[in-house]
């Protein structure tokens, strides 16, 4: 067997194992209600309430939202960290893309009832419905798969796409729902703090991942040249995420599409 093929197979198995372990851990947390207790405890400490408030206040937003957003924020970035394990062979990206593709198949099977995974439904859906898995969560996996196949390690555009979708949009939802009291004048479903979290989370994650892959020699341009593009792309993606399109356009589509299109337009600066 060719060395590169063997290396890619081993990397695929490792990546799949990590993804499976992450999903199982979050499913276990969701089913045992651990995250609610942890965040309620932190909420009590911050608000300086009596410790008995831990047992009086059990906000319904906490478990479903935090579990779902931990999946949203962590899955893509952790998968990206396995990319350097793959070889330089042209088929390496296909082997890597097989991991999210298998997760997509699993998600479809759960959604149509062929697999009984209530913990999965609870961890990644908004309202606990199987059909929800075929919308945002499946689109999320589709974007991760597309970025792996189209951009791979050859372009920082893919890293920005995933960073803005995972780190930016994921953090915006958590911060906006919990602390977003000041609403945007043109979209009352979004808040100033949520948009700030979107911009900051996406930009910081983009910088970290691009700097990491740059240090490994995947990109030849300097970080100074890429910083401006990162901030500009994050700003535009934040503006798009804030638009009042909820209900007919998903952030898992609009944010990655914006980052990909703008990144491609600035390709000469990024590579």
C-alpha cells in the first residue's frame, strides 16, 4: 500500500474517532442535564445570588441552546485541526471529507427515524424535532464538507468560512440570547452585543487558525497582509448575519457564502 494512502486512512480513522467521541460526550451531557447545572451555577456566582438559587432557577434556554451551540462552535474547528495529519496526495481532501459526510448520513437516518437517537436530537435541534436535523444541522455539515473539498489546506478562505460560521455565528447566538438587551434598529431579533460577539469570535478564530496553518507552511503570504482581509470579511459577514432574513434564509448558509465570495474576491491578497 502506498504510504500516502495509508497515512490518509489512519488520519480519517482518527478524525472520525474524535468526531464520534465529541458527539457522544455532548449527547451524554444533554441527556444527564449536566450543562444546565454548570451554567446555572456560574450564573448564580456572577449574580451573587444565594447558592439555593442553583436549585430554584433552571432556565429552559440553557440546556438546549448551550448543548447545540457547543456542537456548533466546536465540531468544525476540531475537525480542521486534523487536516495536517493527512498527506499531500490529491485524494487526501476526499478522505477527510468522508468524515463529515458520514456524519451527514447518520444525521439523515436519525431525522427519518431509522436510528433512535433522542440524545442527538436534544443536543443539536432547537425544539426537539427530528425534522429540524434536516435543516440547520445538515446544512452545517454540508458546509464543512464543501469547504474541505473546495478549499482544503490550500486557501485561508476555507478557514475563514468555518471560523465565521462556527466561532462567529455560534458565539453570537449564545451572547445575543442571554445578554442582547439592546436590539438592532433594523432587526429586533438581533442585538448589538450579539453582533459584536459574531464579529469578534469569527475574526479571532480566523486569525488563530490562519496563523496556525501559516506557521505550518501552507500559506506563503504574510499575516500582516491577511489581517486586513480577515477583519473586512468578518465585518461584512457580521452585517449579513444581522439582516432580517430569519425564517427564509439560514445563517449557516448566508455567513459561509459571504465569507467564501468575499474571500475569493480578495484571493490575490490571501495567497
